[in-house]
């Protein structure tokens, strides 16, 4: 059987990718990048109507 994986929360994946890019490029520290990603993700999920 073949399975297709679908991300449940694509907003989270996008924010994590951005955070990793910021860390790899040296623009932010890991702590700062992931704090920013967490804040952005929570805001996006709330806008989308997810209950947290």
C-alpha cells in the first residue's frame, strides 16, 4: 500500500522551516528563532479558528 502523508498543520511546518533558515543563516539564535516561530504559529492557528 502507498500512503500519502499530509501535514495536519501546514502553518507549523512553514514556521519551523523559517526558523531553521534564520538559525542556519545566523540571523537569529536558536532560542530566538523558535520563540518567534511559536508566537507566529499560535497567532496563525488562532486566526484559522483552532482551539488551543
